[in-house]
C-alpha cells in the first residue's frame, strides 16, 4: 500500500516537474524543476529495488551535472523577448523531434505487448541475497570488463579533448611556485649589509 | 520501534509510519539542541584561545546565549530585497537546513540505533551532502546582488572540488570495511589496530586518509581556513548578505548541523564510531552513544581550534590544495589500499 502510494507520488511529480522544465519562463527555475525530476526518478529507482542506481543518479546528476547546468544558465544573459521570438522559428524542428519520440514510444509499447521483450531471459541471472552493489560489481568486472574499460577509455579521451580545447597558454601571468617558496631559506632571501655613512646600498 | 507500536494495536503500516516519525523527531530535536549548544561552545573556545571571556551574560556562564539569539532572530522582520527572486530566495535557506538534517538518517548512534539501516549508507551521505551546494548557489543567485553571487560561485566550486577527494577517501574506507553500510563499517573497526584499538585511524595505511578527510571536511563545511565563501574583508557576509531573521537563522543552523555531521563522520569512519577506543570488555559497559558523543565533541573541539588559530587561505591556494594535492594523494591511496588488500585479503 505504502509502495503504491509512493510510486504514484514519485511518478506524478516526475512527470509534472519534467513538464515544468519546459513551461517555466525562467531558465534557472527550469533547472530546479529538472533537479526535482531527477530526484523523483531516483525515488522510482529505489522502489524498483535498485538503490545503488538511485544513489548514483542523485550523486552524479543532481550533485554534479545539474550544478554545471545551473552555473551555465545563471551566467547567461537571457533576453526573454528574444527567446519567445525563436519559438515559431524552431517549432517545425521541435515538432519533428516530438513526433519521432512519440512514434518510438508507440513502437516500444507495441513490442512489449507483442512479447518481443522477455525480461526473464537475462544473460546473467542475479542472486537474490547479494546487495545491489555486489551484483553490479560482479557483472561489471567479469562479464562486461571490456565494455567497462572501453567506456573508461572513451571518457578519458573526452576529458583530454575537453582539456585540449579549453586550455590556453596565457603569457605574462605571474604564477606562484609554492614548492620553491617552501624551499627558500632565510640566508637566500635576506642579506645583511652595513653601508658606510652617505654611501647607501645597491639593491 | 515498529514492534512497540504494533503491540499497541496498530497495523504494520501505521506502526511503521508512526515509528519513523518518532525516530526522525528523536534525532532532529536533540540535534537542534546540540547545534544551539555547540554554537555556544564554539564561541567559548575561540574566546578562550583569544584570552577573552566569550558569551557570559545570558543564563549561568552564558549557557542560554544561543537561545536568546534564536529568539531575537525569530522576532525580527524577514526582509526580501525588492529585486530578488522571491520564491528561490525563500527556498534556499530551507534547502540548506533540510539537507543538513537529512544526512543524519543513516548515522549509527549505537549498535542498531540508526533510523535507516541501508546498504548504501555512505553513498546516501555523499548524495545528500552534494545537495548542500544548491542552498548556497540559489541564495547567491536569487539575492540579485554581487557579493552573494561571487560567494555562491566560490562556495559551489569549493564544495564540488573537495567532494571529489572525499569520495576517493571514502572508497579507501569502504575497501577496508567491505561495506557501504555505516553500522557495518563501525563493526569492522573492532580490534582493527593490533587487536587492541577500535579504529581504522590506527592502521598505518588509513591514517593519512583520516588526516585528509579531516582537512577536507573543514573545506566541505567552509570553516576556517577555507571560509572564503564568507570572507568578510572581500564579500561582506557572502551568500547570506541579503538574508535576515529566520531565513538567516536557517543558514546558521544548517551550517552548524553540517559541521556536527562532518565531526560524526570523522568519528564513525576512522575512529570507531560508537565503539570504545580500546577493545577491552569493561569499556563496553559504557553505552556506545556516549563514546560516539565524546568523539564528536573531540572533533568539534579540533574544528574550533583550527578556526581560532589558522589564517584564511587565498582562493587559488584552496583550489590548488584540492585539485593538485588532495586529489592525486587520495587517488594514489585508493590504488595502494586496493593493492594491499589484493595481496593480503584476496590472494
């Protein structure tokens, strides 16, 4: 009973906040609705018994990705009139994407009803008693190790690409070399002089 | 507790619901009281280290100072800047406060005395603490003022940077404990140091991680020397500048609840949680919650000590420490710990 109520609560809020992402006038509000949608999706994952995925969803999407979104959106100088003017221009493209997505959904539900998807025929049956993390870990590091490492390499390449694109050598900046500062001893940095009267000293 | 309410004649669902609400109140109300008292303790400790008296007027030894302050802000007017984004401006402190309370759900106060004894306890803590950043960013942005915005940018960059290395430090602990469940992590620490000491911190391989975690938790809660988010010489009061009355108090409470949480995590992850420090039978006669509180208070004293004695970092130095020092060291330590465990436990 509690689970049923929780499911409908999470599902309703997910859909409603996903809709609000599009309808909200203020882009920062949009991002906040998106975060709420992520949250409730994590709740749905919990109900499905996938607590590891749920936590990852919150840590990765809410804790990192959405923060980046929020940063970018907050920094933007947004002209609302211009945004609304673009609406008509992008309407055909948006409608096309929406139609394709809707068609795919219909196909997916049709395939499901026709029995094309058999969830019972899993490649690796899972033990009931082990926890989520252990199950995922065991599969990931044995059966799917090459895919896992390939994903890692793709991410590494993407990271190097991002760094190479944004890194620029700036001339004329004075950096701080903390190791050199720590190495410096008083006798290298100071000097004791005793200038005669009227002679001054060389710096 | 669910059984207790079931014995009173409730159905399982109702008993569970009532028991959970009672559990939440049992944690949240003493926590609020503890926050009020540690604010007082914090001020007294700084005062003692600066050879001042500290709060000593309200109540005996000034013990009621925090309550007087709380009453004062409660009676003040909430001012909302005219060009602020009203909704988000009011939600931001609520987010900070709620998130600071949420993480306590998985903290074990004694063997089995935990509100939600979940498998992914440590991940839950990471997830919840990564939410804390939203309260700060939103308050900075919605105030529509320059200093709060700068402060919010600083705070979010700082929190995200140190969360990365905290994640790797936690992985070291999880590898040793073989579990994400906080209660299990505490239990594994029993007799960990030579069969005598109940703490991961006495393991030579984990001690550096304990030090890193302590420093990272200072940065994560934006305490001195990493309190650049409210560096008053540069940013007035940081992201809280435009806040007044209760909305300000919520930030204040949330901040200290977070500090207590980080002290607790230090105690639970590295110094044996509710276990007595030494694995010796008579010490187990003292309830575990007292040992845990003693450890929390010790770490809180260390937090105040640092605040009273260490000067503030510069922002680029803070970032350098996070990304160029802590991150490589914690990564190398994940490698070392897993290598050690492969050699000894899993070979």
